[in-house]
């Protein structure tokens, strides 16, 4: 305010003396310009926040960002749990949209069903369509620096996110929550970020305390089908979400020799002969497809997990539970109980209802909670497995 008063006085003085005091007027004009620049910078600093993303790049984001675009598929779920205004989400990936359309998110946040997703196809951004959304900030997968270049050249603040080391989905969720908490002001009394982080840590400790006592020979051999169809069998190895979930829940990853994820054939599956098979919601395949051997060209009847009735479809809540999501602490509990039902006796329907009540401020019906556990194969549509996850 003082700078603005001084600036006004300088400008008035210029009007009085400019006729007879050329050099003095020039000096005062320079000072006025300098003060105006300083005032503009001060205003800018007041209205923006500098956010360091997971590429160690700094983005200048409006403090009251009201037009948010999220191109990394799991982010709408995590955004929802922060407590930030859901109406501020104005763009998302088609894979996120398909999950919302076929999950409880449709009932929780009906306005999200109509959020545009036509600006991105897989990993390719249509900058003209994105600009129509007039975004204050876009959060994207940090490894796709070509997206960063396209957006920043167009003047759009871009904040990149990454998966944490080892495919740790819980730590990844926590790291994204921290960024969102800072950016959207939901990290303290104004939102849920801190509470969710505390709960996630508590769940991890609770499960680890039991899992750490399980002898290696008692850990079941688990195969996580990341993507599956008649044409392709993709499995999760180490350093990816499936491997993390298996190991943290007290299992042995049958595909541990693979780094990341890879396509395999049935001969390899026979060699591994897993005790348990888990199927992501990135694929329409359901346990019944393996039990009934309905996949053309694949004979699953020879696999121990199928013979013993231990094939499970992961749940679908506010997002698919395989990658990081707002439901990650629930996934940790579901995994532990699925692998060791004798050691973990959670009532998952009640766990889900309680979690949604506390962190999403949404009261689920019994049918909705059971539906989350049953999953919906239709949610796989529009979500390609692979790098877009």
C-alpha cells in the first residue's frame, strides 16, 4: 500500500514539473516505473505459490486455483480425498473417467461424470483442447517431459508426479497428498491430507507388525495379473505396484524375476504355478473366466490357484486399487486379509464404510460397499495398462 501511495505521488508530481524540469522528470519517471514493477511483483507473489514437483521442477500456481486438470489416471481419487472443492476439477484422463463412470464415484461426485477428457489420448495431449479448459494447473506423469514442454510453452503451470521407489503405492499416495495439500491448502485444518497420511502410516505399521513374523516358507506364492486378455498376459514383477502389494501383505511374488511388468505366456505361468492369483481392474477378466477356462487359447485349469479356488479380483472404489489411490490404506488391509485370512480378520465392508465416512465424508450403503469389493469389469474400458496406468 505504501508503494502504491508513493507511486501515485510521483505520478502527480510528474504532471506538475514536467514542463520545466526535463531531467528531474526523467528521473522521476524511471522511479515510477521501478515502483510500478515492484508493486506488480508484490501482487504476483501474493497470488501465487511456487510448487516443486517430483521432477524437481518449480511451477508457479495460483493460490486459489479453481480450474484443475489431472492427466495421471489415479489423481482424481486422491484429489477427492484431500477435501479440495470437487467442482474445481475441470479435466481428466479418459481412463479416470471410465473408472468414475463404473464405480461408486459416480454416485459420490455426479458432476465428475461430465468432466472433459477429450484433450488427451493415451499419452498424447491436444494442446488446443486443453487450452479451452483454461486450466490454472495440470498435474501429469513426470516421466513424460514432452507433455511438460507442450504445456509450459503454452503458459500452463505443470506439476509432475512419480511413483516412489519400489512401486510403493502407499508412499506414492502420501507424496502426492503432500503436493496437493501444499498446492490446494488442504494440508492442515482446511482439508484431509494430514489425517489420511497419519491413517496410512498407522495401517502400514499394523500390518507390518504381523507380516514380519511370518516365516518365508509360509508366504504364499502370488501372481498379479496386471493386464489380461486372450492375446496378452501381463504380470507385475518387482519395483512395481503388484510386487509391492504382495510383499507388504506377506506374500512371495511369483514373478519376482521380472522388473516392472512384462508380457509372459502360459508356459511361464505353469512354471511359476502360483498359490494365489490377483487380477487388476485394468482388465475385464474376472476370476470366473479362469475358473471356467473361458479365455481362448489359455488353459488355466492346471494352475494351483485355480484348482484351489484362490483367484481374486482387486476392488474398485474411488479408483482401481492396484496403483496409488485415495483408497490405498484399504487396499493394504484387503491384500493382507486375502493373502492371510487366518491372521487378518478385517470386516472389509465395515472398514470401507468407516473409511469413506471419515475421509470422503460420504455415507455408503451396504450395497455400495459390497459393490466396491465385487468390482466392475466395465471400468477397464478406456484404461490401457502399461505406462498410462
